[in-house]
């Protein structure tokens, strides 16, 4: 039987990760609209065609960003969420900042845990990054639990760090290095 290449950049038992495309707009925006209650007040993914087109363009064309869609393998690749690496810095830093979200139908099922584990290995492997950071609002217990479960350590607190939902919000800083993943120092 001939081998066919996976449609995913990396995959686990239940999810696969692939890059954003412009063609994903209809499904992504529908999932974002269905998930407004889950996401509020933490994040605001694009929920209109024009907002998605601008968002996808940044993730596709900006070399300092990499966007990944979390696809549910048993549901024929339906979108379960997203994980983006923003502010990618090369050279001596080799770092990126993660942003992520599950869609409502996939929340609480462990899919994002599997996806974030896959993304970390992909970032430290083929992308050759050394450090990943997550900045999360202190009240976002689900996001903090996910960061902790994936091995990120809390490094600090930044008052009024990001402008979200009309105000400057405090954030906890979490990070993971490739050495932490492999057990090195």
C-alpha cells in the first residue's frame, strides 16, 4: 500500500496541527462566533470574513509569526482550536510568545493539551526555537492550568502588560525552554 503524506505538520493520537490558510475563514469564524462566551473576556479571535482575512494574512506572511490550526482527526479535520507563535525572534534569542484558544465544542476534552504538547515539540524541533513564553491574565484559570500541565514554569508578573477588551490587563509570565523539555538545565 503506498504511503500518503499526512496533511498535518505534526500529529498526535487525536489532533493534528497545520498552518492557517485563507480558505479556513468560514469554518474558523463560525467556530469563533459559537465560542464567544467561552473566550470572553480573555481573547477575541476574528469572527467576520474581513477580520479573519487580515488575521490569517499576518500569520501566513509575517516571518515573526506562525499560526497553527488544531484539527480533530476523528472529526475529519474539523477545527478544534488554534495555537499561534507570535513575536518570533531569531539570532541569540530563538524565542516566541504563544497565544491559543479552544473552540467551545472542543473545550474540556484534552485536545488543546495534546495540541500544545505537539506545538512545543514542533517549535523546539523543526522550528529550532529555544524558548516559548505564555502571557496569561491571572484570572484565566483554564489557560494557566494548560500552561502548567505542559511544563511551563511561572517566571513573573507584569502589571498592565497587554491592552485587551478596552483596558490594560495584568499578566502572569510563563516559559518553557528546550532544556526543560529534555530534562537539561
